[in-house]
C-alpha cells in the first residue's frame, strides 16, 4: 500500500479463515497475522454469521462455505466496500485452506474517488432506515430498484452534502443470483469430475 492509499483512508482489507465450527480464525489485518491456535481458546470467539449486518447475506455466505467444504471448489465474486470519499472495488476468493478450514481472501481491485462535492456517510440502523443497502455491491434500494449512491444524488433522492444516511442491509437479487450461479457452476464442475 503506498502513501496515497493511506492518505485517502483505504487500508488493506482483512482476510481470514473459518474453522470447522464456523468460527473466524487466522485473521490477517494490514499484513499482520492474528492466529487463534486450536488449543488456545480466545476470550471471545467470533462466529462467522456475526460478521454480517443482515441475515440474508449471512445465509448466502453460509451456503457458500458449505458448498466449498463439500466440493473443494474455489468460488470468487466481486464486491464493494465503499468509504465516505471513494468507491472501493474488491474480489473475494473463497477456497479450502486445509481439511477443516475455508479461507476468505479479499483482494483489492481498485478504487475511484467520489465527485468532490458528493460524500456517502452511512450509519447502520435496524429500524426506520432511509434506504436498504446491498451488503455486497453497496447499491441502495428505492422503490424496488437498486441505485448507486451517485445516482440517488443525481436523481435528487438524496443530498450530496454528506448528510448521514441511515441504512439497513440486505443482499440485492442481482448479487444473490450471481453468487448462486457461481456455486451452481462449481457444482456442475465438481459433479462432472465425479463421473
């Protein structure tokens, strides 16, 4: 990561493994490994489901883990994890890392600055949200359609001045369909090898 990346607040995205009991372990943050050995119980182990803001995204990723465990196939998909000032594009690579663990490697593909006069400031809420945000692509739902933040600004559905947006989270149909298609393709590949 270069100095420009640090100045705009984009840091290395963490990668981690999930053990056979669905707990997060071997977390890599900013290039530093945080290992939780099997024989040492951390004070508070984090369940894989706890890292998601909503049940739909947790369910989708639980299916993904179970699929990778069963088939040993690698699944990858793009996603976004935007900051206030930048659109950040990433790719998750999900694969077996051992006989009992599944790894989530997060690779940064790139980022784009938001227009200087447009800032996304969001706050997670469970009640009375302004919009529902997709946990994977960061688009926002309005009238049963999904929009980029900048589109909401251009359509004057939300101000560009950085007003705090209260968001609930869910998985949009496009992202759910895309990940399910990747799992179906990997399953077909696995089945053809078994014949």
